[in-house]
C-alpha cells in the first residue's frame, strides 16, 4: 500500500513538473515574445510590422513619420478587408474543364472558408497591435497638451477599419460569445473492490454530453494569460460504491463493497485561467475550478458473479442519488491551429490532445454511515487524457483513393487521494469516439 502511494505521488509530481516546464521552460527567442510569433506575412506592409511585432514604450512620443506610417497601415488594412468582403467563388470544374465532383467542390469551399477565417482573425490581431501604439501616442499627447492633427485622422481611420472588420467577423460567426460541442461515444469502465485482492467489475455505457465554453477574455491583449467560463451537461458514467443486498450473494461479496460505473446525468460550471505554453503556438496550460452535480440514473445495479448476478445498491452513507462535487484541475491542451485562430473560431472545446490532473471532492463518498471508518473517502485524485480526431486510413485497391474516418480515445483514472487506510477504491474508464457516415460506408463510398 505504501509503495502504491509512492508511485501515485511520483506520477503526480512528474505530470505537474512537465506542465510547468511547458509554460516557463526555455524557448527560442521568438517564443519569448508573443507578438513576435504573429504571422503577419502578406497581411500588412513591411513598414507596419515593426508596430505589430514590438510593444510601444511607455514614453513613446508621436512623430510625423510614425503617424503617417500608422495611417498607411490602417488604410491598407481597410482596403484588404474590402477586397476580402467579396465571397470566394469555388470553381465547379476541374483544370481540364470537366465537371468537378460535389465532394471535391465542398472540400475546396471548406478550405477557402477556413483560409478566410484565419486571415480575418490574424488581421484582427494585427489591428489590435496597431491600436496599442495609437493609444500610447494619444496618452502621451494628452499629458504633453500637444495633439498632432494627424492623430485625429489616425483615430478615425482606426475606427473605420475596426467597424469593417467586426462586421465581417460577426457575419462569419467568429465573434460568438459561447461555443459548444456534442461529445458522444462508448465508455468501458472497471471499478475495483474495497478488498484489492479480488477482481474488478467491468461495465459498458454510452457517453453523450455537451461541453460549452465562453470566449477567452483577454486573448486579444497580447498577453499570455486569458480567462474563460465553461461547463458540461449530459450523460456521463460515474464511479459509485455499491454493496450487495441479495440474500443469495456470496458471503465475501457482503464483506467487500464494490466500485462500479453507473449511468448518470452530470452538470457542472467552472472557470479557468489559461496560459499559452512557452514556445508553442497551438498549446495552452490551464488552471481551473468547477462545481457540479452527479445524478445517478438508478439506485441499483447488477454485478456479474459467474453463473448468477447480484443485486447491489449504493453503500449506505447518507448520500442521495444527486450529490454535489467540486474540483480543481491543471490541464494541458494541444490544438490543430494557432491559438488566435482557435479562440476566434470557438474551437477550444475540442482540443486534438488534452491531459490533466485534478483534485476532486465528491459528496457521494462522504465519510458517514458505512464509510465513517474510511480514510477521507470523499477526497479523490483524477488523471485524464484524450486524443481526438485521429484519421484512420482504410487502405483500398491500387489507384483507389484511401477512405478515412476519425477516431478518438481517452482514459480517465480516479483514485483515492489518501491511500494509508481503508478508502473508496480506484476506477478506470476507457472512452472511445468515432466519426463516420454509416450510410456512405454501407454503400462503399
């Protein structure tokens, strides 16, 4: 038992140390400054990039040349925005004039749409950078009681550029306050008994819940920190501690309550602070807290005991079917696109890879009644990781285009925070997700 506790502590230490290194570890010179990592190529003239890629000094004084350059930058941005306002027409024919397949046309249209979204979001970042210089020049001019005439024209041009950009972002749904995704799949869970010497109980259940999140407040201020609200609601299998009630159950079952995953409805609400990982444009580390409730679907569950099944109910500790929980978690999320694009599109709810470690207080395991002698049964340690949108290639005959579907896999391991005495045992659930058009697959398409 002591050795297992040491292994658990060592694993937790390694995970936390790795996340801290990703945030504050050594990085290239470009990774030290968030502004220097902006992709401004092709968006603004070369003279404008020094304003985008550097922070204005506190005592920056406006010069005529600097104001003229900034004014030209805003006018260029507005001209480019007006040109992009015309919808991109995707050709319905191939290079040799033959009609294009509908699927190929849709793919091309989607690629064009994604490219436009990324361009608009980067332009938004660039204009925010120029605004920092304009704001600093305006503050300096007010303190000195000297207001250059070019500065008024510059402020007007800035407002016009932002009005045009905001309208285009809103039209394409890139300024939504909230975003959400439906998470579905299958879960295979295995719970351990209180008596670690016997085997575990394996169950299978469906996963179907919505994950939602607000926009990241502060992500456009060129700081590495931002803040977001979020939560979940839906059906998520939950670990429960049950004991047999059937008189035909073996005697050893009565002496060893069993941890098992039961169908449950879950909701939670939380907030998290996000830090962009050092030297990585598509990753962030988050520290968050959340509070929620687990509502068991049924009070009873059948445990497989070979030739017979044993009816079991949650252990009698005063808990009801619906109980609150709260947790604090440290997480690492990796995305397929740069963070400014991910934030703008609202795709932070669906990272390509995520890993986290969390401390949870679960009221369902309160130390009362049958759990009064347990050692901190309601204090839990939870490890999670999920890798999503894996493209699985189905190889076909020679010269036939490979067909793909996306697949996701994750693991959540829940263990007692303290392992010195008798406590609620651990449990592990495996999560499987897939995305395939069954009708097209059955037709061989």
